[in-house]
């Protein structure tokens, strides 16, 4: 593999091959049917060829193309099963793998950014990358003080590649739309493009990771590796082992799946409350399951990596989210509608039936209605089909709703996390996490009652102990 392709004309030509390839394969499929081949067999071959080309081009280009592929991969749960099969393997590969940067390029970046004597900072440095992602790759090493570390090296020209790719992808977003039913691809691409400068800034990433590492230090459930060293295009953090989330999705036990799902939901809602930051890149490649949870070595903790994309939420998740979710669960259609209007989800020029809005929302919030909920691909597909069918009332109403800019990233992160939970097939106590961490979800008087009950229980436990 040569260096990251940087010439706009080269990258544009490769990306243009995606829609052209789709059209060409459709023609090929028509020819196969004309000569009598089974439509089902032809369709399956078409899907497989499309998946292979998608991975090949997005993976080779890295940059924004691969970033888009990673963002897309968490939504494969929404695809009909007959389509999801061929795409699943190809898209999930993007979560952990990409063709590596040449060793000479890696050494060149390290020498330029860390100095000619950069090797003296390490006792060991593995030239073969341990992981490769959209704008950089990770090498395993041993820092000069003996700590095992992950060395993240940014691809030269990554910024130019990101902007070029996402601009090109945006031009034929409508052709890519059918990959994920019910999802508008263009806003996703535009939002990814808006985050480019942050993702390229390893100083910002180091700050976000250090804040999480400090807050979750000693936490029984979540592990965030600390920051060891940072400079332009290079970020050195503590190394963590563990089972990649992608392996839990493909081969995990039911216990691992449920634990991973519970901790992922907990991190989604507790992170902003505890750090004022929202980890905004929840694809499986950024998570690990580590042994040694609260119940010992047989229990699990969640390892969290890659803080290149975060949303800054000084007061935690916005309180209107919790309030609107609560009143929706209460079935108060008018209150829900007024909240959505106040927050800009319904534009002033639009008038909707509050009961229709409530009917639209209720199936989506089903996981919060019960004490435990099992996230499945079939549930995700049903939700996607409901809002994607032009004949359905949900589709017609959804087209008239608005997504305010302030909620865009939160919306994408929440959907992406739900996508991963569905890939896991995890049974999760989601309501428990909402009650603990989501502002506005529990009324203040209810919270006071819960605190009083907890104090009473603690006192009741202490009295017999004191008497003994």
C-alpha cells in the first residue's frame, strides 16, 4: 500500500466508481436474469459484489471515505436481513482495519514531530500497526518508563483527504441513501465534515481523553487509558487489552453481550453528566471488554478509546431531552408537542397533530418504557421500515419534523449507540440508566423520595451492625 492518496483527482475517481459500479452491476444482473438465472441468486451476488467494492474503496482511501464507512457500519442493523448479510462483514471490517501506512512514512512523522531521537523515548516500538482507522493508525510500544502505550500517528495529508472525500460523497449521497432505509445520508456526511478540524487536532483529543481518564479513574465499570504524551500528529496513551466489541458482536456469550450493552448505555448517559463531554464516535472499534468488573475476574469492564470527536455539554445532556422523554412515556401528547415546538423540532410555520406526534414517538422510545429491553436487529429494522415507507403516516410526519443543529450530534450518537446495542442483541436496563443520569427524566420530588428511601435503607443496615 502506498502513502495515503492525496491528489483530489485520484480520490474523486475512486469515489466516483461507487455509484458507477452500482449502475454497472445492475446492468450485469439484468443480463444474468435474461439468460435465465434465478433472481434470488443474482440479487445475492449483486449484494456481495457491492459490499466488496464498498469496503475496498472506502478502506483503501481511509480519510473521510473510511470515516463515512465507519459511521455507516453501526446502522447495518437497520437493513433487511437479506441485504444486511453481505454488507455486514464488509462494513464491520471498517471498524478495526484498514490498509497500513508504510513504515517509512510512520518513522518520518515521528522524527518530524518528536525529534530525530524519537526512538529514545521508547524501550520498544512495533512497526506493524495494531489498528488502523480513518485519519491515523495505532502502534503498540513501551514508553521509556516501562509503561505499555498506544502510539497514534496521523496520516500525512489526512485533513485534505477528509474534506475532499466528504465533499465528493455528499454529491452522490442520494445514491447511497438506500443503504440505510429511513436515514438521510447527506446530513450525516455534512455533520462529519463539520467535525474535521476537531478530529485532526490531537491536542483537543488529548484534553478530552485526559478529562475522561481522570473522571473514570478507579471506576468499577469504565476504563479510559490515560494520556502519556501529545504533539502534532502524534498521541501516546496507555495501552489497554481486552476483547474488541466487534468480536463480542460476532462471537460473544450472552453474558458478555448483555454486560457490554449495559456498560455502553451507561457510558452514553453518564459521560456527559460526569465530564461535560459526549463521546461522539460510538462505533465498535472504539470499545473493548476488559476482565475485572465489580464482581471479580469473571465480570467485565468497558474500555473506551478514541476521543477525537466529542460534543461539549457543560451541563450534561440537555434537560429538555429528559423532560420530553418523560412526558412522552406519560402519554401527554400536548406537553410533548409544546416541548418539541419550544426546542425547534417543529418549525413555527408547521402545525402538527399532537396525538400523531405522540404515535410517531412511542415505538421509538419503547426501550425506556420497561425495566429491561432486548435490542435486536429485527426491532431496528422494524423502526427503520416504519419511518422509511412513503406510504406510512410515520414517514409523512417525520418529513415535517426538524432537527435543530444543537441536537444533531446527540441524535447521531444516540442512534449509533442503539445500532451497536442491536448488533450485540443485548438485554439492557436502559430505564435505570436514564433515571440515574438523564437530566429532567425524573421529577425533582421523585428524586427526593428516592434519596430519602436510600438513606432509610442505609440507616436500617447500619443499626443492626452497630448493635452487633
